[in-house]
C-alpha cells in the first residue's frame, strides 16, 4: 500500500482549514496535493476530530487481530478435521 506524505492529523487539519473557508485550490497549491486527493480525504476523514481518529485506529487494530484469530482457528479446525478423517 502506498505511504501517504501526510499523516492523518495533518489531513484533518487541512480539512478543518477548508471548512473554515479557505478555497480548495489554495490548499492544494499550498500543501502540494491534488484536488482529487482532497476529495478522497474528505470522504474518508470528513467530520472527524483527533479523538474519533484515534478510535478509528483502535477499531482497525482490533479488527485486524480478530481476523487473524479467525484465520488461525479456521486453520486449526481444518487440520483437526483432516486428522479425524484419516483415522476413520
């Protein structure tokens, strides 16, 4: 996955500037990103503040861990089923 040049906190700060009335073209020129990038950020991070961003990161991490646990248990189940089938 491509690494962004901007952190989530910087993106939220830029979005807050746009909400304050700074034109998007000026923000793009000032910070060096495209208009399409701005609107992608707005779709993903629009309306967020620092606390909700932190919560989003925590939920993403928890989701990653749960998916890993499911994959491990599924693999164990498959192995156990194979062992039982071979014994019978």
